[in-house]
C-alpha cells in the first residue's frame, strides 16, 4: 500500500449494497461513518473505549471534518482505511488524518482530516483532556502542538 505516512492503524472495509446511492456508487455520508468506525477501533486498540470515556466523564467530539473524495467506490470493492493522530495539544484538541485505498487498483480514493475537542460528557462543554487521554492518544500522536 502507498500510505501517506507510516506507521498507520488500518481497517478493512467492504462496501455493501445498502451503501450505494442512486448514482451507483458509495454515498458520501457512508464515508463519514467509516471514518468514525476507524477512529473508534483505533481508540479501542489504544485502550480508550466508551466505558473509559464514561468513567472519566470525557470524550473526543468532532468539531470539523475535511474530506477530499478522489474517486468513486462501488459495491464489493475491497478497501483499506488508515488513520493517524497527526496533532495533539495535550489540552483540548486532537486531529486525525485518514486515507482510504482501493486494494484492487492501489488507488487512494479518499483523504480526510478530522479535528476533535475534548468535552465533558455530562455537560457537553470543552474540558481538558484527562491524563489517560494524554498517555493513550499521546503514544500514537505524530506531533504535539
């Protein structure tokens, strides 16, 4: 695979018929779900799951998505989606990049960046990252700002 960066966290994706829109390709809203799935799987692999979020009363909420759709994807095409934590300020913000590759032709079909803000789950308001976030996400972060 021609990933933009190494190392990466990667998941396999196989589009289903229900992902296809009236234009005959994967609907753009489905990609956002895939980004979320990949981010959660990565977080889980780092030891941060929803149970930990609830115990800490903290979560990383999306504040911005930037998505470049570079090529169409069709039903049953085999894909790999990678994510990297590219920036983290150890206070409130964290950014991830994503890259989606069609494994059959090695073409990058999507690039995305998502910005997150740490919030207190009970209030929904911004709140500093707990040390558990800094330690777990920090070991995967490429840069600190």
